[in-house]
């Protein structure tokens, strides 16, 4: 049978022929005409089977630090910091959290029965009784001139007490999948005389990353570190350049700032500079002013719930959240931080450009003194459609 003839064989005629053939003949005819005819049998195509939806991957936890000691001993390997690898694996992630627990060897005060201060000291040797900078960063530069690390958390330790933190790092993880170096830093120092802190103090850090796979809240195209360091020069910061990638629909810049130091008070200071100085931070993007930030915290009194510790001599009152700090000091307002709390970033979204190409970000700290310091970091995140 020729192709034109096969194309005009009606379904009814085809079925009538097949009924008259033996089973073997029907198979032969179907095989012979298979290339010309729609097929043998009924015209109805069976409906597709229901496809089972893919089961979402289970959340998992990456343990990064487990009770790691960060020491004030400058000769120790863990002096002021601990570093470990963390593998975010494969995005997308619906949620990623950095969970941190900080433990102090200063408290509870009942421990002093088994760990008393050395003779002539006021504190157990392993106790760091001060409030210290407490930071987590990703991929700090291994050589001079490398790109700065991305700061995930900026906090201040309590005066000699425990602390729990949970930080949302979902956008960072979606924009920076795979293997990275996570660094925990505490600016801990010893007091050899043991008068205001321990002679060999330190802190114990536990940290994990809790990952929930799933659709990302926002499609992240890039995470670009801009700055991570300290500023002691009052001069305005030179603009920092960053690239907006093709396809960007929105963006966010995160800027973290806390003032520190023991310099002489000047205008706008209620105590030593820059810790107790209220400064405005003028932010510019592409040389245009976008915000004047008030880098100041006046809620520190919320971190002083009064409690009493009994001793043979009558005992003393203290702040539960900051047990080793003087009550007035704990409650004092400060340059955008409080003892025993996280300092969230200032964020900019509507002001961030979406035009692909080079752009700039800069800040200027008003009235900064030369003998104080501001601890600063900034990074840019680009989001797609």
C-alpha cells in the first residue's frame, strides 16, 4: 500500500480489515502500516498518570563551633578568634539561620566556690568580666589587599554573662553557596592584676547553621563585600565602588556601625569618645545623600533586670543580663550598641541603584574625634526578577 493510500484509509475501514485477519495477520499489518497510520486499536490516548510531587528536602544543621574557647592569651592559637569551614551546599534555601550561644566562665557566682579569684585578685583568672565586641564574618581576607569579609552578626558580649543569638542569613547563603570560612571574633584582653577582669579570661562559643531547603524568598544574583574594618580618621570615607550585575531588579546595602574607645569627650559625648558620643552618619550613594543616620542606642536599661546575690558580707545587686557590670554603666546609652545585645544593620533598599554597571557607596561620621574609633562594615546584595 502506498503512502497516499494509507493516509486515506478511514478508521472504520481499518478496524474492519483487522477483524477479518487472523491475530498473526493483524500484527503483521500493524507493523507494516505503522509508519503510515496513526496506530492499531482505539484512538483514545490513556490519560497520563498522576505525578507525585517531589518531597521537600528536610532541614539540616551544620555544627560549626562546639564550646570553642576564645582566649585573651596572646600566645594561644585561639587568641581573640576561632575559625572553621562551613559548607552551605546547594541552594535554593527557604531559610538559613546562624544560631549562637555564648558562655562565660565568670558566672553564675556560685562557681566561685570552686574557682575563686587568685590571691589579691577580684575575679577568677579565666573570667572576662568586660563587655567586648563579638562578631561573625564570612571569608575574611587571607592576605593583605583581599576583599573584606562579609559580616553576618555584630554584637557586644554581656558583662560576664551568657548570650543567645539567632541571625537570618538566608540571602547571604543563597548568594554565596558552597564552602566558606566562618570566623568568630571577641576582642577579649587579660588584666594581669585581676582588678577589673580575669588575668587569663575568655569565652566559650557554640555556633550552628540551620538550613531549610526550598524556594528562595528572593533570587540573589550577587553578594559584594564593601568594607569591614575600623575608622579612627575623622575625614570622610572615600567612595567605595561596586558593580550592579545585569538582570538586577532590586538591591540592598547593609551598614553596621558601633562607636568605641576611651578618648576625651567632645561635643555630643556623655562620656569617653567614641563609645558615649552621639554621631550622625551621612550616607551617600553615587555621590547623592540618601540618609543621615542617628547611630545611638538609648534602650540599654532594658538589659538590666535587677537581681541580688547573697554573700557572707550581705551580698550585692547586679543586672541579670550583665552580671559583672556596674549597674549605671550597663544602663548608659551608647554609640549604637548595648552590652549583651546584637546591633542590627542599617539597611537601604529603595535608594540602591538597579542600573547595571559601576556605582559608589560612602559615609561621613560627623564630629568624630581623633582618639576614638568606629567599627564599621558594609556589603551589597543584588536581587533578580
